[in-house]
């Protein structure tokens, strides 16, 4: 069995956060969230990592992250650029927004061999998430079976604004539906979402959600490539400057078409992330508490 690769989505510039949050320190030792992710992934067994970045951040990213982890992982850099489109398509005039998480993973085609996990660079997932990903990817399973680490909505929201989450339906341990809700707000122990900014709908805090924490077989890259042109045809006329090819959309279509199955790996850990600048204090406090509890040493993969 091929050694799995950890694919880390790090091309976003953090428009809502207002900076290059992939390398923003969250402790007194200069570590970013991605350092904790890499540490947890290494402990789980991962030894190959692919960073998806943009050429514009390449130098900073390599100096801050890449060079330090090359002694622990086999490292690849994959570039997500706007012009990386199927033949016959062009970037719409005025478009600066990346094409989304599905496009980011599609950029791995030809560069990542074998099974792979996908995570966001600016999300803290917790140690058990990487253990679940690695165990699944190194287990004997059908070639068209993938997996998703699911979190409870109440463990993934922020006090400081809305978040985007893939709200999931699960039957017999497998994903049957995932709907991307791009504006979910915290509402006590629960949540509420809006599509138009005026009408709000309740969401249970215990509903499972996708945090872009996936385990895929190699077939997923071809699935992304096959679906992308049709998605462009449908969405470019509607919203040429801001439409996004979300990874959960592709997974959902695959499941509904019977082309693959997605096992749901439940995770009770709290998610931490920096969607907004105001989130930083809670992340720093959480990291400090976990270090005091002995979960993390002062030095990670330094």
C-alpha cells in the first residue's frame, strides 16, 4: 500500500482575517496553527505532505513553514493559480478570488500519487482527527470508498461572525448528503443560517458538519477533473467573479450518483480557527491550555 499524503490547503490569503493567517503565530514560540497540525499528523504516522499555495506567498511560506518540516516530511509544493482551468476556459475579467477548495485539490492531479488526506492550513482539528485519517488511509478498503472527519456544529462556530460549513446527513455511518451553508452564526449551543441575509433558519448544535477534513482515494482527483467543466458552464454565467468550486459539492454529487461512498469518522474535539482577527485570542488561550495539560511540548517540529 502506498504511503498516504497529507494535502494542506494554504493558498487563501485570509480576506476576512486580513492577512496571511497561514503563518500567524498563536503561541509565544512563534508557532502557527499549521505547526500543530503538522505535529499531530507526524505523530499519527504521516510522512508525506503537499502544500497547496500561490506563487505570491511562496517565499514567505517556504521560509516560515516549508524549510523547517523538510527534515520530517517528504515535501511537495503545489500551486493554485486562477489560470489553471480546463482547455477552452479563461479567467473572467475582474476575477481575483480563487476557484475554491475543489479546484485547490484538483491542482494535485499529476503531483500526488496514492491515497491522501485534505485539511485547511488555518484550522486546528485535534490529534484524534489525524489518527482517524491515517488509520483509514492505511486500511484495506474498496477503491471508491473515501472518508470525512465530522465535527459537531457547536464545536466549530465563532462568536465573531458567520462561518461556512458543510451540513451533513449520515445513515449507517456513511454520508448521504452535504449542503454548504456559507453564513452560519452561533446561537447559544446551536446555530442559525441565512441565505439572503434576512431570513434565518435554526440548526442543531449537534448536527455533523464538514470542516474540509477528508481522506480520499486516488480516484477523487479524476472525479474533480471530470466534474469541473460542467460546474464552470453552470456557474460562470451566474457569478463570474465569486463562484467557488467547493469540495463538498463534488463529494455530494459523487455519493448521490453512486460513484463512491464516504465513511463518516466522528470527532468530538473542539475546532479552533482564525476566521476573523477577533478569533485569535480564543485560539491562543486554547493552545496555552493544551500545552499546560501536556498535550503539546514547547518545541514542535522545529
